[in-house]
């Protein structure tokens, strides 16, 4: 009965707003437009939506999210309806509500051959780096879905399985590595505490914590690395809090009426710091010099426009082919080359607190030369670190000896 009431209310909204937008929805609902649109999978607690023909509801959903001029308004309206009928995921748009209430996408299962190739590519890279007289470290970053059974019934989770298979090969070949997931489990750190509810990424506070754990590990890998425990103390940071600011990439698929909005906190060092940040491979060369906030924070992304702005990219401005950071204050005179994914938007600034130089390469975007060539052409690098979360397990990100277009 409840679902029928929600469906009727929703259709009333459709009629009202449809008239204002030229009756586009109503025409489509009657089959006069867009009958070719792909169908989406509506998932409820029982796999069924009662009170209305499923095909009609799917056609309405497609019309709202794909065809109306004021698309964002209709995404939110659609999200309100889907929340009301208990929908927990969409196979077509690849979003799911985990059992802990957070949103996430799914991971495909990589074949044993793929995983073996990627793992051995890491092994070969580590051997190459060591022959160059440098240190190597592989860092497995966490997945938002930490355990089996967190997805809705019938949705498999392969991200952690894929990552585990790569780590098994690295262990057999004695490659230096660390698994941030294990540390989180040991310290009882939950996804609901350290990830955004509507986005796949971790919170800045989690990235700050992870940078400290990586620094601990680097002090074991690199005999000249100087750890700075004081940088892990949250009392040394000023928190800037923004309530209900962030609608993440997954939340944008279903709208804030379904998922809500995330708070966004920035942690800015109180202690004296000075950085030089450069993006030499950007379309327009970027250079920012100043304190942590000046060098790493892009304030335009703090604008409260959830569908247009990527708030997570407030840190570093997003993903870039190459970044070069010089810390003018720290006494640790080491140079890290960080092979990164999007988690390093927040990780890299906090890792830069610990050492003189950090250079990042994102192999999805850096196409100038192979990673092998880059390492050979930059003898000043002391440590090569690959830091990936399970979503980065792709050919382009695990190919190091050539450029993958």
C-alpha cells in the first residue's frame, strides 16, 4: 500500500513538472517519444516493485535521467521515488546502496591471467627500480566495501579479491609492500567513518592518517627516511568544516534526495609550512607557491553546486598527468615518485608534509614516456611507490614499460 501511495504522488509530480517542460514526460510515458531508451534494473527488497507495471516505471526513470532539459531536478525527483520504493541499486547506471547505507559501484572480476600479468609487471618494476639503486614500495589502498556481503543480495564484490591475488604474487616474489586495508582492520576503522557516503573516495582525514602510516613504512624501506610523528597529530591541524556540501560521483547518479549530502572537512596544518606545486604537463602550466592551503587547495570546488562541482577535487584540483611538489620547510631530503590513482588527490598533499620532494604520475593521463624511461631520466628520485586502490586494477595502470594510449 505504501509503495502505491508513493507511486501516485510521484506520477502527480511528473504530470505537474511535465506540463511545465512541454509535456515531455507525459508524451514519453504514453509511448510517443523515446521508446528506444535502454531499460534499467529496479532493485527492491524483494526484487519487485508492486503497485505499477515495471516496464512503465523503468521508462519513466529513463526519461527523467536522460531526456529532460532540467536533468538534475529530475534526477533528484527520481531519487526520491526510488528511495520510497526501496530500490537498492541500478545495474545499468552501476550504483548500489551497501548494507551500511553507503553508496558504491561494482567491480568486475579480473581473470587469473590478467591479475598474474599485472602482478608480475609490478615485480619487474620493483626489480628495475632496485637495479637503479632506488627503493620500491607497493601500497594497497582500501576499498569502500571492505568485506564480503556488503552489497545487496545477488551483487558480487570482486575488488578486494582482485587486489588480494596481486598481493599474493608480490609476497611470493618478496616485493616490498604494505596493505592499508589490514591496518584499518587491525585498528577497527570502518568505512562509514573514513569514506564519503555518496562517493567512492576516502575523506581527507583518512588520507592524512594513511600518509602517516606510509611514512612509518618508508622508514623501514629507506634507511635515510626521517619520519615525523607530529604530523599525524590531529591537534596540529585546523579543521574547516562544510556541512551538506558534497554530492559524490555515485550520489550524482541517483540524486541527493536518495543519498543525502556529505559533509566536507579540510585539515590545514597549523605548523609552519611552505610548498611549491607545479603541473608541467597541464594544458596551461600551473605553479602555486605558498602554504599548504595555497599550494594544494582549489577553492572553486568548494562551491555549493553539487551536480556541477567535484568537491573531492578541492584537494589538488583532481587527477593530473604529472605533479611536482617541493617542501621548503621539511628536513627530510628525500624524493618520492608516486604512481597514483584518484585517491592521491588527498593523499599526496599530506605525504608531501614528510619529505622534500614528491612527484606524481597518473598513467591514465601521462603519455610522454614509459614509467621505466621516466625513472631512468630522473636520477634524483630515491623511492618509487605505486599506491593503488582496487578500482585501479586495469591494463593502463599496470603497464609500466610502455605507454598505453
